[in-house]
C-alpha cells in the first residue's frame, strides 16, 4: 500500500479515484514511467518524418513533446484514463509522404487539414455521431486500413534505409545490403523486435539509441550533445494555411485524416480499457465521450503548434500492465514529455536508418490485423486486400481507403448482397468515385 499520508493523497484520490480503482500513487507513477518509455521513441522518429515534408526538425521536436504533454494531460484530467497521446505513427507518414510529397500540398496546408479533421472529430464526438461513422466502415476494411498503414510505414522505412530503391522497369528493387546504413537498420529492427519480445522496458528506444551509437565511429552519426534548452516553436507555430479549404481534394484529405484517427483511436481506447478492466458489463467504455473529446482536442492543438495528428497510443497498454488504472498514470506521462523537451540534441543526432528500424517494427505491429480478416468470404477479403496493398504501392493511405470502399460496395452489390451494404458506405464510395474521377 502507498505509505504517503491520507491528507497528502486526498486530492489525488478525490480527482483520480486512485484508491477506489484499487491502485496506489506509487503504482500509478511506475505505470506512467513505463508507458512513457515505450512511446518516447516518437520524439526521435516524428521530427525525422516531418522534416521530409520540409518542416523545421527542431521545431517539430518541440511540438511533438508539447503536443504529447498537453494532450495527455487533458486525457488525464478530463477523461481520467491511463491513456497517453502523441503524434500518431502512420498519420505522420500520411502527412509527409502522401499529402505533402505526393499531393503537393505545403506542410502549412497539411497542418490546416489536420486541424479541420480535429474539428470534425470533435463534432462527431460531442453530437454522438461517432458510432454512426465507425459503423459505416465494414470490420474487415477497418482491419485492412490499419494493416495498409502498416505496409505503408514498412515501405517508407525500407526506402529510408536504402534497402528498397527505385527501378525504371520494376518500380522498386533491392538496394545494396553492403551499405552500413542498410545493415544497421536491419540490426536495429531485429534488436527492437527481440527486446520487445523479451518485454524489455523501452525496448524500441534502446534499439534506436544502440544503432545510433554504433554509427558514431562509422561517421554515420554526428554527436551534437544530449541536453540543451528546448528549440524554438516559432518555425511551425500557428503556420496553418487554409487557402485550399474549398477544394474537393482538400476535403478528401481531411476525411482521410479523420478516418484514420477515429478508427485508430477507437481501437486504442477499447484495447487499453479492456486490458485495464475498465469496460462495463455490456463491454462499453464509460466516459467514452470525454476520451474522444480529449483526442479531438489533441488533433487540433497539435496542428496549431506544428505537428501531424496527435492521437491515443496503444503503448498505453504497457502502463496498464504495470498497474496503471487512472488518469494519474497519464499525468505522469505528460510531465515526462515536458522533461523530454530538454533532450533535443539527442533527438537531432538520430540518423534516418535508426528511425527506419523503429518504423519497420511499428509496421509489423500494425499489419497483424490481416490475420483477423474473414478469409472465407471473397466480398470481404478482396476489398480488404485491395485497400491494404494499394496504400504502399500508390504511396497514399487515402487512395487505399477509397479503393477499398469502392471495391467493397461494388463486390457486395454485384453479388446481390444488398442488405450487407449500408447507406453510409455507399455514400462514402461515391465520394471517392468523384474524387478519382475529378482531376
């Protein structure tokens, strides 16, 4: 039991319900540290990805830490769940490689799209439209979207490490595995996978730092220090550009951000709550509305200060496994992300091959959803495969979602299974048809 005095703990108990949940302040603090160590890799990886879109790496590092800290604190104080938030993997790749580099939006315009998606997320949360939106997406397409994002991250990681390179005939081919960067990426990936398999706390972070250090004597990494004052937010702060808000293509980008965030968030909330035993007898999550509002706030706030969509992290399950049951766990994570602001030099020296190793591991985690697809029904698995495989091959998450919807509706209608297609799915498919038809 916690040995601190009742008077000193009364506020924490009153606000977070620590004792009522069967936990203690010490347990919640350890759980918060555990969650932080499993997800802190994002402060090293996110700046590298968004720098590809032309954003200032130092400013993105600061925005990543601040967005994670503030958003997680809102989740802690408002929804009171042991769930931490940070810029989402997959969402940052969609931001940089699809919206900016493929669709030729400026990163300022992409930030505006993230903000708009956050506003829509807030509205569907407040007006309880979330269930309707989520139910409009067939289960197998939800699984395929997650897996497709994973495959997209995978090809980005392999490309960054030069393991996969362009080819004029076959589009892509194997790069040189004799290059130190490619070798260290694979070493880092294996190390991260092995450490996480052994449930080593902060295994992903350890893997990133290990191969970064190996690169020092090889000249692949330049030492720039470890601790310093936080970099300025000025290059990305309030830099949103809404000049393309009236374009149909802009709406498609906003909806894509929204879809990915909503489904990823819903899965994370249910997964973490189930492990923590927080679901009610009907399998529903109490205070779901507060949790969703906190997540929608995160998307809006993160875009304002200069980062891609901020969302709930499944790594929060690590803290729950360590005993975290209340918002106090999340509050501890928030404080630790603020302290991470002072480690910008360390983040700046992380080479692309090291962050690519982490990306490749996250890709593997996200692709597991393919195993749960209904492989005995062609009208279910065919659209799912189309959605998943076209994301990496077209370098666009939005394209994969769109083709998945169109294929799903077309397959069901052609098979005469009209009752299995809801109106919302048909409308979404038509929206994507128009998107692809109009240049």
